[in-house]
């Protein structure tokens, strides 16, 4: 698990994303215009909650949100099916970044 100190700044979040992508066989979306707000969001979540919760989803107070600590529990299936994670931060190796868009939410309501 990442240490929050690694992620307190977007630069650290980018390093973290690079490590995750390398480890999982994904790539970080090269579209910095799209990824910069996501990386800033991950840093913000790490500063606020101590964990890099997905910045594209709502943190539900009092709920178990461990499924959306980045990389979330749903990323592998989304990347396998759509070539991208829900936020679009991580892509499959063959995914054209210009085709990144909105995909269905895989996270169940009754987790
Ligand atoms: S969708 Fe999942 S893998 Fe993508 S940025 Fe959010 S938590 Fe990370």
C-alpha cells in the first residue's frame, strides 16, 4: 500500500501511478490535460483521508471505501473490457488515448 507521504503532492501521485502501471501491465494515460486533475485529486484524497481514494467517486462517510483505493478493485475488469479505468488514468497497452471517455460504473450500490 502507498504511504500517504508519497502521494501528498501530484508529482508523488504521478510516480505512484507510474509504478502501479508498470506492476499491472497498464500504461498511464499520456493525456496530461486529463490526468493532471486526477493526480491532484489522488493527492488531495491522500492528504485528507490518508489513502488515495478514487477522485472520480464519492467517499461515503461511515462506509467501507477500501474498494476504491487506487488502483480500485474494478480497474482490472474495466481495463480488460474497455481499455481504461473508470477515471481514465490507467489504460490498456493498446488503448488509443483519444478514445478515452465515460464508461459504466462497475462499483455496486450495495457493496
Ligand atoms: S478508476 Fe480506479 S484505477 Fe482509475 S483512478 Fe480511480 S481508483 Fe484509480
